[in-house]
C-alpha cells in the first residue's frame, strides 16, 4: 500500500446521516467508510477547532507571540474589566480587526486575481493573439464600454459610425487591466452604484483607488505596530472589499460574459448522479472558467469522442464542481457533480477518470483520496500546484488553450481502462433552470418589448413579493452539509421573499429541487408563488459563481433605478446571508455588501466574537455609517426571521407595509371564494 493510500485509510467515524442532508452524499460517505477512506467529514469530527482562533483573538503577526487573549466569562458578563492585551499592548479589538482585515485582503485578492487573469485573456482575445477566445457578446461589450470611458463610435467625415468591435475590446481590456495598478483616483465602476451610495462612499473617503493598492495597504496596516485603531482598519477593509465587489469581481463577471456569453435561463442537472458508469468522467473544479470553457469545447470534439470509444467508453461526461461548475453551467448547461463538500466524494464513486483543478476551494486531500482509486488529479494553474500525492501538472496557457484542454481530456480518456475499485454512482440528480444574470432578470420580468426591473418593483410595492434576499456562500464541514442553506431559503420563500443565489448555496438549492419553476407552488407564500407562476421563473434565481455576487449588486442597483423603493440600496427591502460560509472570500463579500448598504448575516461562527467592542462596531455602528451591517446567527430559522424583520423594517420606512397586508387579505378572500 502506497504511503498516501495508508494516510487516507484510517478508521472513519462519522454517521453519514448526521453530517449532511444530501442523500447522494450520505451514500458516498457510506462507501468511503466501507472502503476505509477518510474524508473531511471524519476529520471535522476528530479535530476540534481552536476556540481562541474561532473568536478572532489570537495574534501571530510577529514572533513575540502568538499572543492569545481568551474572553473570560467574567469579562463577557461585565463583572471584570477588559484589560486584555498582547505583548505589544495590542487590544482584542486591534487583534480581531487586524485578523478580519487580513481575511478581507485574502478574499479580495482571490476574486480580483481571478479578474486580472480574465482581463489578460480578454486583452489577448481583443488583440487576436489567440484563436481560441473571441468576443462573443458584443451587446454587452457596447454596454460596458462607456463605464470604462471607451468610445463605441468614431467620426468618419461628417458621420459618426460604429467603431470596430475589436478596437473597442482592446481599449476596454487595457482600461480594465489598469484598474489593478492604479495608484490614485477611483475604480471606474464605483459610479455604477446608485448616486447617493457613490456620494456616501466619496464623503467617507472609501472609494478604492487601484485594486492591488488597497489589498497591499491592508497587509501593511496589519503589520506589527502600524494601524491600531479598529475603526480605521474597518474603513480600509471597506476599500479593499469594494475593490473586490465593484471592481475585481465585477470586471471578472463582465469580461467573462463578453468572451463566453452572458447567461440566460437554461436547463441543467446537478448531483453526483450526473456521472455515468460507461463513460469517461471528467470533473472541472475550482473557479476560473478560462480553461474549463476550452474543455467544454474539447469534450465535444468528434475526434475526442471517437478516441474515448476506442478505449471502450461510451462517450465523455464533463461535469463541474464548486464555482467552475457554476460558470460552465450558467453559460452552457453543463452538469454539476456537487458543491464544495462533495469534491472527495466524486472520486470515491470510482468512476472519475480525472479531476481538473484550477484555483480556490480545492482540498489538498483530493490527492490522498485519489491514491486509493485510479483518478488523476490534474493541476493547471502555475499559482496552484499540489505537493501531496501524485498530482500531475498540465499548465494552461491562453495562447494554446484548446490544445492544452485536449491534452487534459486525452489524459482522462487514457485513464478509463485503469478503473480499479467497484464503481458506485448514486442515482441522485436534479433538474434545474439557471442562468439569471441581471440582464436576464430584466428581460424575464419586463417582457420581450420592455426589459425592466419595474414589474419586480411593482410586485414588491404591492406586497406580493415581500422583499429580496441574497443567499450565497460555501459549505462548511463544521455544520450539517447543505442543511442551513436549505432551511434559510425555504423559510424566506414561505414568507414571500424572492431569493437570488450564487456559489455553493445555489448548488444546495439545485440539489433540493428549488431551482425549478414548479418549486414556486410547493415552497412559496401565495404572493411570491403567484408572481413566479405568472412569469414562469423559479423562486430561487441562480446568478452564477462567487465572483457573480457582483450581479447581485447590479440587480440591487437596477431595483433602485427602476424607482419606488428608495434612492439607495440601503432603502430597498433586501437582506443577505451566507449560512455555511468558510472561505476568506466570503468575508470580503460580506464587507462589500455591508458597505453597499445591505444587512448581511453569517452562520457558523465569525472570528470577531472575542472582541466585543469591535464586534459591536461591525454589528451595530456600521448601520449608521453605511446603512448595512454584519450579524452572526447560527440557527437558520432565526437567521431567516431576522432577515425578514429587516425587510419589514425597510418596507415600513418606505410606507409600503400596509400594501402587503391588503394583498394578503385579498388572497385569503380569493382562496375562500375558490374553496366555496
Ligand atoms: Fe468555494 Fe466558490 Fe465558498 Fe463554494 S461558495 S466553497 S468559496 S466554491 Ni463562493
């Protein structure tokens, strides 16, 4: 037995029924246990998290520590004065704020570096340096060009004529890439926010300069002995987070749309049951769609399909995992094998020829699990290699992307004949309707002739829809897989709150059948059900991957623009949450939603609870500054209840609370009549 195999084959201990609500996951965990394979679910049981780290009050920013400042019961209850401090005198507030800021920096860096990679490939496509990528959605290009101050027409004699698309794209690409290194000024997309929001940011001095600059500045400020004022640190968190949401992520979304197409509603399938016993199975996992877009092309190549057949397979299945999955799903309807906590399980089916990973959310343990099967783990990004086990690295280069993709697909096909363990693919797979970019929402709710958010606003004003919730974020092995996601979403739907989703929440909803128009009749309150049934949309709208949370910002902005629901995002009856978050990116997302005016609730834990004064700043004082604030609620029912209470508070402030009462009475009357 190889060393890696040995490492993984430890006695497993969890009860599959207790750690997930997804039956496919239960079945695969049972298979893992029968085969003696340890997964993250087992380690979450045997390895307890550090209770000081969980509260955010361990400082390891210099070698005199780590200084750990546990919050005692007496301090918490106010019986004892809080005079905790590290060796240098750093207070719990400073320590927790610095740790929090570094999470924002890492999260913003991850999204934004993804965006940078996209911008680089976009520029190569615009300059026709690569044959594999091109400009697909010219309408979107023309729509975003003015935001970069790029002209879309040129003067020819007396006439103003449309400018060459590739010239426009090149200038947009250059300007976009310039957003990272800008030393002064403002990120260009800040002006996309509602005017009062932009003015507020300006007044507060939090509009990001360049993306890289704000992230670097967090790293500087949190170095030993620099910024020791938690409020000042939080202002810098805002700059770096806005640089993520309104620049790095938003540019990633937009340029991906221009290159690969803006998502419009399409069908897809989800869960481990999308893998097929008699076919070559390839899973693309991570976040960046640059390579996976090419793999989508490669697996459809007749030559590749013939090659698979020559090896005894009946074809090729390409499925996604995590946000790479969302990207190829919303644009091409490619199936999804599962969300974050299912990555090891795809290998445990015994039917996976290759897992092709790019960046973010890729567990190192994949190689240990793969060592027990025939699966090849293929890393593709120079920034993300795996030292454990036998990962192979096939580096992806945009200049010969399709060639790289074909090499990867061929490697998978060659591996088909090496299957060794018993193959067991769970039967679970659900159908879903996905691909609700804000452009698509505009179109669907507004109708063919008059794309607009007005009908959505009207239904919020008349009370059929109570409000809007963004439910996003990861899975977390410290909670029951998918459970909180589904409870929160179902509670919101029951109370007529329409849900916008991305990331692993979107996948949890997909697996549970919530992403179908038919779900409206089953899960929604009468008002929301009526709207969804009339328009023919699911009550939970899948908007894409984690970087596509920028689409939620734009949707909220469109709601403000459509009128009748206040002048700023903070006035709209909207709330956000991440019930099972785990990634640093989630913290950056949370901070940009808060700074954009949204009440944002996180589940599980939040590393601020050991510093009550800092926590109070985030949870309460930020509301006075931004109109949005953080919250931490572990119980998903309570989480939904508080989001609904916030939505109702906003409805009341807008003076539309009575309308809802009337609409509900109408409905009750109608139902009574129908019953008669
Ligand atoms: Fe990763 Fe984006 Fe989190 Fe899922 S949700 S665990 S970050 S894949 Ni964004």
